């Protein structure tokens, strides 16, 4: 599968501070990514570089093989939904929907109207009159109905309650199945949305720290617990966390080479939740 987005040694400095540091990575076509990391890791800056909102200080960003910065042809293939500030406050929803095809050539009008109905968004309402959760639902509507080949969501659900967020996740999975494209979703609600991702990128201090298929992590990242004296050798595995209390040792590991497949019955083995994995690998 070919790459939809490539970063070729990209560095971004803002006011003498290096926000992105020599990033070399790619995002494949028709893949649903989770972009993970702690606050300040550089995720939003990376997404702004992808969408051509800012230019790199060094290196090159390629979207479908082309530079996205100040490039209308590339911009027509992108949709970037941020956590806020996506729409002019004085516009009505129906005005936004009316002009959307001018920005998104793949726009699906029928799907957009169906989403507005699902989220109880009244077309005559102005953006300024929407609650934070309703404005987020409007952003999600545009992100999905744009059908852009590269769709990027940066914490798009701010203000939405748990039921509305679950509605978004269900819609995202269903529409992605019907209309595959590259989707990148940055989130802190990792365990809530972990079933959506096919692949994750983990950032730390402006760098891509880790990249892997989620299915691989499900079977290769786990937590071991048992008597300290009965613990197996952990040579050749990545130790993410290691705790010992009153003779009981608990270790989180990443075992990509399957070195710990046969364990003593006295050692308990449990899958490591994706949220715990992200926290431990970025410590």
C-alpha cells in the first residue's frame, strides 16, 4: 500500500523552540490511525504541517506526493477538523453546508443532511448559538461528509457527552468501512476509542517514538504479575514498566519477537490496555 503522507526529515521551530524534530515517517492510504502522545508532544503541530497550515523549517512534507503548503490542488484532498475554531461564528449551519462543496470536491450532501439530523443540528442556527458539544458535532459532520481522501480529526469531540462520542465512533467506523480513506485521529480518550484504530503513531517531545498495528499490540503488549522469585528472564523484550511490592513483581512488556509465549502457570499474563501502553512508553 502506498503512502498518503510522508515526512522527510521534518523539523519545525517556532520562536527558537524546536517543536518537531527530524521526523521521518509515513501514513499509508486507506488506513485509520490514532495519533497519540501527551500534551505538548507535538501532535497538533504535526497535523498543521500535514495540512499545509504551516511550512517546515527543514525537511519536506508530501501529501499524495506533493507539497501541501499553499497548494490548492492538495488542499482539495484534505479535511482538518480541530477541537475548536472550525467555522465562522456568524454563519448559519445551512450556509456552511451550502458552500462546503467549494472546499471539499468529494462532499456528500445527502450524508451531511443525515448527520445533521442524527446530531439534532438545526440548519437555521448560527454557529455562535451552538453549545460546545453541538459545535463539535458540526465539525464531525463536516469531517465525515467531506469524504476527503485524507481526513484529520484533532480532539474533535470536546463538549460531547459519552453517548454522543460513541455515536461518533460508530459513524466513523461504519463510514470508513464504506468509504476507505486515510483518517488520522488525535485523542486522549484512548481506551474509549481503541477499537477504532488500525494503526497508532505515538509522539514524544516532537518525535515519532513508536508506530505499530493495533492488532499486533493486542497480542504482543501485556502485563505480567507473580512472585518475584518465580519471574522468567525478560532478556530480549522491551520493559515498559517494572514494579515490585511485598514480593510480588508486576511488569509491563512489549514482546514483538514472542520470547515469552510459554510462561509458568504461577505468572499471570494480561493484555496491556492501549492507554497504559501509551502512558508507559512515553514516560
